[in-house]
C-alpha cells in the first residue's frame, strides 16, 4: 500500500506538491486533514507530509553535519599548522644556537691562530 501511495505521489502534479508544501510551511495542513472526505487522499497527504518533514530534517541535519565537519577540518589544519610552526621555531632556534656556537668558536680559533702567528713571527 505504501509503495503504491509513493508511486502515485510521484505522478502528482507539481502544483499539488507546491500546495502541500505551502500548507505545511503555513501550518495549514490540519485544514487539509479536517476537510478531507477522501481517505485515500488523506493517506497520500499524510505520506507527503511525512516525506516533506523528513526531507527538511535531513537537509538541516546535512547542513549542520557539513558545518561541524568543516569546523573539525579547520581546527585540524590549524593544529597541524601550529605543530609545524613549533617544529620550525625549534629548528630555527637550534640553527641559531649552532650558528652562534660556530661564530664564537671561529672567533677563538682566529684569536688563537693570530696569537700563534704573532708568536712565531716575533
């Protein structure tokens, strides 16, 4: 029965669907049920109403899920970027310390070499 209703529903005109959608959005669906004497049409209206509401809930859930996933991805990428920034800062810090150490070592080697040259030339 339900599959037949759904098949019939697909055959209905767009105008009926638009009228139903408008009735649902304007909270006038009760009027359709209240004034209906055709139980087949009442059953179709009920199925259409449930389908519409389910579709809207799925759209909203999908939208919220997408937003949540985007937030998670953004936070993940931000975390990865910060992680690499920290690693780069550590590497630059180590490089700076190494450069300072080599500069100091070169300075003392230069002084020692100058001392030796002055000692052997004098």
